């Protein structure tokens, strides 16, 4: 009986995706330092930046005010997420033409399992890269390996080693059997599961590379780090048998708001919480999901961020229940007059279904007709077309 053939996994990452799309819309941006995101005076954040901007130290998730200080000539382009989503769908359509085994992990990233195709994985990767460039005008980098873990890291290594000053357009291949050798010289932080705190603990043991993790006794890593220690040891050897997941259910639904200026007014903050709870509830209802845990996220002006959560007596998709839980958490962490930079509401612990009302929840026929009328008015004239009397207290 012959041994099973190694899988052929491709990881595709669109290079500086938002910027590439914006250059298509405005070719004058090509070769210039620019960033996609919000305005610095409105506490905007860099969503993506061109490679010329990166030479000045600008990077994604950086406050736009800091980006402008590093690169005074930086051009700021407002984000157009609807456009990016449309272009992303066009890319994913082309991946699905090659194989149905596509796992999209973000708007600009996906894994493909091409094990059943006769053509070599490198040739398939080159074909995909060429097709996306020629048909959509988008640069992409790809990693090829026998599993998802190594393919993703291969992409990152390929992009980092491309010293073009422009879109990397790299392809990095890790042949079967060479996974551990490929990973060994890389820094420990390159391995999934190694964040800053874990990296610091590893460094205290003298472990700074993935190869050093692989050489460390597995039992000792498990003793020091628990299950994550065992996982790190396996990953450091390049072992990963996870399949391609073609359908992925969301683990949580959330909504958050970053204010242009700090907000101190409790009534205004409660109104935002209510609106966010309504938005989260609408998304839950649309997805036919129920949530059992409500989380509050709040950020102070010094960027200190708190998260608090509570478990509900029963799963829900109802805005009022989500709001009341978030409001209770808010009351525990916020003091009157305390400035708030960001606030958000999330629901996790999701399960399929629509909540079945209890005897006490059963609405009367009149209430059902009223709710239908309210929803129709909101659908036609916007979510603020009708405000319940219970919401008026938030405006005091």
C-alpha cells in the first residue's frame, strides 16, 4: 500500500490590496506615498499604505496623525469598503474556477487545496498570480506548501525578502519534507500562536527561533505553557493537518464606534450603546443566530482598552436584551464625566436558530402588527424614523 501523497496547498495574499484598488481608480497615485484610511484630525487609522509610504515607516493600524508626522507628503485616500468587497469577490470567483476547495480568511487572503489537480502546485500558483494581475490588475503574493501553516508563513517570507520597493509579487515554495528546515531559522514570532508575551517567555528560556522551539523537549514546553506548548512544538516541526474550510460561521457579531473627539456625556454614550445593540441584533436576526455572551469594549483617551462580558440567562437575538446587558457592564466601568475614545458592543457564544419566545414573551396580535409597522417604516425611511418611548430616556 503506497504512502499518501503530500497535499498541495496554496496561500494567496493580495499585495497592499486597498492601495492597489485605489491605484486602479486613480493611476496618478502610482509610485507615491499614500495611505487609505481616516483623516488625522478625526483620529483616523491607516487601513493600508503604499510601499513608497512604508519606506517612511508608515504601516497599517498606525494612527494617521503619526503617519503624517513620519511622512509629511503622505496622500490620504478615504477608504471605500464596498468597492474593495466587490473587487475581492471577483478575485475569489477566479480561485473557485480552479478548485471548489477555497477557504477565504479575509478580504484579501485565501487558501486553496489543489491536491487533486495534476498540474504542479508552483505552476498553478504562477497561473493564479498571472490571471489576477492580467484580468483584475491586482498584484498578489503566494506561498506553496503541504499544509496551511507553512503555506501562510511561506507567503510572509516571500514578501519580506522581495526588495523591489514596490508590490512584492512573490511566490515562495516549500517542498514536501522541507517544512521544518524552512521554518528553523525564522524568528519564534513568525509561528502562529507566538505573541509578544509568549515570545518574551520563550526568550527567557533562550528560545528565539522556530528551530529552537522544535529542538526543545515537548514535555517541558507542555509543562511550562500547557496545551499551547504542545501546539507550538508541533507547529515548529511544520506539522499541520487542518483541512480547507469552505464554509465558516462567524464566532461573534460586534459593532464599535471611535469618536472624533472624546465623549463625556453619559446620555450620548448610552444612545450609542443602544444603536450598536440594535445593529448587532439585526445582524443576528439576518444570520439566524443567537448569542449567549454580551461584551462591552471601551477605550479611554490614553488608549487603555477594557473589555467586560456577561453571560445571558438564555441565548438571544433581541436588541433590548443585548442593550440592557451592555448597559449594566457600562455602569460598572464608567464614571460620570470620564472621557471615552471608543465604545463597542459584541455578542459571542453563537448558535443557530431563532429564539423561541416563552409564555411571557408572546406578543399580542396588536403588538405584532405594531412591530411589523415599525419595521416597515424603518425599512423605508431609515432606522431613526420611529423611536420607542423607552429610548427617550437615553436622550436626557
